[in-house]
């Protein structure tokens, strides 16, 4: 299995990658790669967020930033990427991660996880680039990681 995690904080995954079950999985050929949104942002000074397009409070990840990151990683139109692999937005209002969904995801050969930050995603990201939204629970954490 190949899991790509798009995040603003790839260093946060260093601890996770060092855990025994992850080390065991990677030694068997599974891959976990982190992609930093800031590495490919088309904006100045590493900016990745803006106020919501349709209005509202807070800051959301911009659609052009996520598009640039997906395009750089997969060398393809991000809309087409979701045709060949599951692209999941991690969000508190998504489908609840339960045993059935874990089994379903474990059967995939490739997964893309988009971590939100601030108030989440510009909704156009979910609409155009993602196959679904998934929540690890009915609560909000500091980041989608």
C-alpha cells in the first residue's frame, strides 16, 4: 500500500513513522510519504490559506495550493487523480472512521490523505479533488493530521 499524506507539518509524522507497527509495515514494502503543501504553493512566502470563498469565519486551505501540491506529486490534473485512487479529505464532518471503513481502506493499494488546518478546506477542494471526507471522530483537533 502507498499512502500519501498532504500536510502543512510533515515533521509531525517523524514520531509516527518510528512506531513499531509502521516500521513493520514499511519493512514489508508499504510506503508512507508526506507532502508539504508549502513546498509547491504558488503564493508568496509559503502562504497556503485565505478567508473562505463563500464567506465565513476563519481561514481555510486554498484550492490553488492543494491543486499545486497534487499536481506536483502525481504529475496529473488533480481532478483526474481521484479517478485512479481514493483522495480523502480529513474533516470532522466526514464519514466516521469505523471498523468497516478501515477494512475498506486497507483493501486499497493507494490512498491520498489531505490534512486540513485552520478552519479546514475551501469546499471546492472536496468537491473537485476528493472522493470523500473522513472523520476520526466527532471532535475538532488542531490540525487534520
